[in-house]
C-alpha cells in the first residue's frame, strides 16, 4: 500500500468516526496507533516515520476541517 493510499484510508476512517460519534467543533479527536501494526508487524518492532507522517497529515487535515483539536499517541 502506498502512503497516499494509507492517508486516504486514515482520512476516511476519521471522517466515519467523527460522523458516528457526532463530534462537534472544539472537541478533541484522540488517536492512538502503531505504525508497526499499520505496516503489518508486531507493535514496537517496525516503527517508521514515513507512514506516521502520512497518517498525521491526513488526520491533521480532517481535524482542521471539523475544527477539532488533535491528540495523537
């Protein structure tokens, strides 16, 4: 999977979560994930900055669109 495809999937998932949870502007969107797991490996074994950056930029754009604060672990 390319990082563009990853970013698109992350954005879609965030949009679905925001809609289902009825999140309102000014609230906090909290995201916890493992880049290792995203890459198909065990947690903590294959972390990578590239997919992390792709996911962050995607989440940041969705959060800004909905006027949310973003917290990532």
